[in-house]
C-alpha cells in the first residue's frame, strides 16, 4: 500500500473538540473494531492502518470541528457514523484500496450525515414517522452536507460525494438526484451499504432493531436492485455479524456462544450450545457446526 503523505496538524482544541478527539482515539482501540473483521489475515493490517487514519482525522482542525458539531447535534448519529466508518473501511481494505483511498473513504464515512446538523432540531429528534413535507426537508441533508464538505479545500471531493450520494440507489429510486449506475461513486455505495446495515441492527425511537441475520438478508435481497452485488458480497464476506464469544439465539430456540469462526462461511460459525429453549443450562455443553447443520441458523445476537 502507498504510504499516506499528509501533514498532520496539532492545534489547540476546545474542550468539546478534545472530548470528541478522545472518543475517536478510544473507539479505534476498542474491541468493537477487531470483532467486526471476519478475516484474521487482514485484521492486524486494518487495525494498524485505521489507527493511523483516525489519529490524522482527529488531529485535523476542520474535520474535528465537523465531528464535534455532529456529536453536539445528535449523539446517536455520531456513534452510528463511527460504526459506518469502520465497516466501510473493512470493505475498502478488502477492495484493496491504498492508504490514500482509505483516508478519503473514512472521511466520507465519518461525515456522510454532516448535513443533518443543518436541519431543525424538531426534525432530527422527531420520535414518530415523518410527514411527506418533513421527509422532503429531511432529504435535503445530502445536498447540505455536500455543500459543507465540498467547499473546504482539505476535504477530498470523493469524500464529499459520500454525503451527496449515500442515499442514491442503483435503480434510480434514491435521492437527491435519482442517479443510477455508473454515476454512483464507489465510496458512496460502500457508505450506503454500511449505513443501511448499521441502521437496521440499531434500535430507533420508531422501531426495534432488526437482527443481524435479518439485516444481512435485506442486503442480499436488495443487491442488483439497490446495491452493487459485488460490494454486498464483499461486505457480507468480511463483516463479522457474530464475533467470537458472542451469545446467540438459534432457530431451534437454544442459546449458545460462538466458539469458532470459519472464514469461508462467517455467518455460520461453530456454536457452543449452553441453554435449552426454556432456559435450562445444558451440561455438559456441546458444539454445533452451523456450516454442516444447515437446518439451524442464528436468528439473533443476545
């Protein structure tokens, strides 16, 4: 990979910016990063490279200013953007992006929703469904975000396009410009897939969280029509829905713990079964290889 050649800046930050910088640095060292990577051979490479990229972004005055604005405006959306940045970066590394491309993709993934900070608070935090007029107003965040990012010389144009295009879809059903292939930037497509997945598995005020299995099924079903099938396949092959030692509910009602991951079938790991459907402890526990036992699937992470 090419070495990133950019001048890192270390100005005096405000208290709010210092807090956000600490969150960024803490996040990239957390267990949430490595557990999302399915392939062990890229895990260390990704963590090392992404720590460098996050340090750079956290030390850049304008980028940190925008992230602080997002943090102050909508804490849930801020943390959602961190998760989108990680899953997007994993896909980018799997696509063999060099360090400059990953840097641009990461900026785009962290700030893809920055336009939301320009909308009225009543709209951002509304608990119920949006009216037709409110939805139209909400959709302007893509253009507003692009205008904010593209007007600054330190933001790569490709990163700004993530703000503009992350809701565009292959069949032209997206917004704001109903673009189709080949007019969609690949970074924006990666961010769009990561945004959809992470949003689905997170609870919202107006709905419960989908299971990871349901979110993956949605991506599979939407490929070709909404999302690029190759990018969806790369995403599902490299994003680990059920990390090692995570507790899971099986389709037969039993509860187990992921004990081994087969990197050729990451969504069907080996599970150590520990409880019966009625909650009774199983002793001794036993393992079931979901790759071989196709009649049993994971239906939720607990």
